[in-house]
C-alpha cells in the first residue's frame, strides 16, 4: 500500500498523483 499516493479515475482513465 502506497500511502503517499492517490489514484484517481476520470472518464475511464486512471492516473496516480504523489502527495507531497
């Protein structure tokens, strides 16, 4: 589990963003 990251899903596309 990567607690420093969040995965978003938008219109069928998934992308990860690092929390800083």
